[in-house]
C-alpha cells in the first residue's frame, strides 16, 4: 500500500486508457488534428455529429416521456373502472344474498312442498324435450 496512483493530466496517458494510439508516432491521427489549429474543421465535424446525436436522443427521450404519460393515464382510467366494477359487484352480492335469504325463508315456511313443485317442473320440461326430439 506504499505505492500511490498519481493522477496524470497529459493527453498521452488518457489516450492509452481509451485505446487510442498516442500522437507521438510519426503518423497523423484524427485526434492529432483535433488539437492542432488546422484541425478546426475536424472539430466542427465532430461537434456537428454530436449535435445530431443529441437531437436524436432528445427525440427518443420525448417519445419515451409521451409513452410513459400515456401509460400513467391508462393506469388511472383502469383504476377508476376497477373501482366502479368493485362497487357494482358489491351491490350485486348484497342483492343476491337478500334474494337467497328470502328464498330460504319461503322454503322453510312451505316445508317440503316446494321440492315436489320443482321436481314436477323438471319432469314436464324433460317430457317436452323428449317429445320435441322424437318429432323432428
């Protein structure tokens, strides 16, 4: 731990980290012309490309923002509809429970006669079905 990493500020050390060959060789690279006075055109080209990419990214971010807000609106509308459906089902449940309670009260007063009436109706229904089937 006695060795410390010293920060370097030279372009040559940073370009090695980025995978670019340092400008010390005899050949010229686009990075060399970027830092030279006659490389102003290259810098302007890169700046223009950056602006185009920035505009493209801004358009994509705007599209994602619009999609996200549309999803939020849909979720809010769905929540309202689900709440209304829940209220309707609760009301229907109350109506059905009252109907079943009244039917149970009625059947308790009638005794076993209601069972005979239902069996008679089922028998008549099946009789009509069988007659209709054989007459076809």
